[in-house]
C-alpha cells in the first residue's frame, strides 16, 4: 500500500482553485454593503485589483528565481560528480605516496575553491531574485499608500 502525500512545492496546486475575479467580487460586495459618502468604490476596487496583480507578479518572479536556482544547483551537482570521477581517476593512477599526497592536496584545494565559487554564485542569484521581488512589492505598497491617501482626502 502506497501513501500519497501532496508535494509542498507544487505552486500550481496551491492556486488551482484561486479565482481572482471572484475574490475581487467578494471585496466589492463587502464595500457595497457600507455606503460611505464620497467613497469611490470603483477606485478602491481598482486599487485592490492592482494589489492582486502585483502579488501574482511577485509570486511569478519568486517562482522563476527558484527555478533558476534549482537549475544552477543541478548543473553544479553534475559538474561536482564529473570532477569527483576525474579526481578518483587521477588518484588511482599514482602509486608513489608523495605524489599521491600532493595530488590529494591539489584536489582538495581545487574542490574548496570551486565550492566557494558555487556558493557565491548561488548567493548572488538568490539576492538578485529577492531584490527583484521586494522591489515589485515595495513599489506596489508605495502606490497603494498614495491611493489610500488620495481616497481619504476625498472623504472630506
């Protein structure tokens, strides 16, 4: 008997039943229940629509960045396996203990430098993606705050 567990990284599954139009309609219905004078509900709805669009765009950018990160890690892993195989072959060809120790030291140094370079590359990739996503969110928050300020100034 096999137990099926949901994939926690299946982002498509998380949004499978999400309907942004239905969400916006719920918000619109909620606001229409309270009739405030001079409240521009259509502007408020447009603002919420922009918020949802910004959230979707930020999620897409984050997902894209995650895909790129995983791709890079996979390529690095393949290269590491190739390097390890070549290192094992290089060590197998040496019978002199002094030469073997020297080759081992060289291989360890090269492996350390490669690991450090890979770590730096992955860190820069993550930072670039985080900067992109946070920039999108920050821009929308700033726009949203301005929209709220404008709406409040129209109330009276």
